[in-house]
C-alpha cells in the first residue's frame, strides 16, 4: 500500500497530496524556501479515505 502525505501552506493556497514522503518533503521545503511561508506535512497513510468505506 502506498503512503499518503498531505502538505499545506499556512499562508497561501498551496496544498498537495503525495504518495512518496521524499517528494512531499521536497515540495514542502521548496515552497517554504521560495516563499518564506510556514508549512505542515502530515502522514495520513493510516486514515480512511472518506466515501470509500462500505
């Protein structure tokens, strides 16, 4: 099962979902570096996907 990582900027609309932690970290770090914005990265791999449970 692939991982799921949620990256969010706290100061603009930048947001993304990634299956690879190194890609998520890279996107977070690149945006923070270029913008100076505060970022969050959360591993949501173990959370259920809304609407897919039966």
